[in-house]
């Protein structure tokens, strides 16, 4: 008798394990990896994919160059010229809006908000201010003229007589 051939159902991999387990883990890992990429890019000056791959590897995430390239495209990440640091990655203003889970995570990075006239000073966890500023900009709140993010503090500039309460409601979702 020649070798025995067992045909697995189409919803199983070659080991007989349902593929849905792998797909859900893969999607979860992809979302986490993409969140991490945005976090790194918003908190550090990253010059190229090799440098970004090394930063991901340092956090325990190994990724191929091809996958990283697809992630960067999906996230709307582009390289722009910075007079102090040369070309660095940033999230394109025309890029896709970020993952709602990422928005929630960044908003959770807020420690305190204080208002003074048409300004709000927001204290965040270290390294979160730039990401929070970006997410606030993505909310496109009509009363906000703009944001400036540092390491752990950001400034939100409102139009004269801007509504602080509607801003807080928009942050909460």
C-alpha cells in the first residue's frame, strides 16, 4: 500500500488546526504592531525602515521589510525633511485616519487638562503628547485652531470663545 493521503477540510491548515485561530491572532498582532509603529514614530525621530525595524525588534516585535513597508503605507506614514534631523517618518495629514483602538489608547495617555481663556494645556504620559495632539487634530473639532505637542505636554489653541465642553465630549467619544 502506498502512502496514505488524508484530505483536510478547507477551513483547516495542513496540521488540521482551524485557520480562524491563526487569522484572528494574525489580525490582533497586526493591529498591535501598527499601534507600536505609530507610537514609535510619534515619540521618536526615525530615519529609515532599518532603524524602525531595530526599534520594533527591541520591543520584541520582529517584522520583515516587506511587511513593514505595507504597514507604513496602510498607516499613511511618509518621510519628510526635518532641518535638524534630516528625513524622518511622520504620519501624513492625507493618510488614513488611525485605528479607533489606537485613538482610545492615546486618549487614555492624558493625565490632566487645564483651560485658560482660549488655551488648553494637556499633561500626558511621557512620549504620548505628540500622538494625542495628532488624534485631537484628526477629530477636526471646529473650535480648535491647532495643537502643539511636546514629550508630555501639549497645547490646544481654541478660537475665541471656543466651547471647552464640546471639546471634552469629543475627546470622550
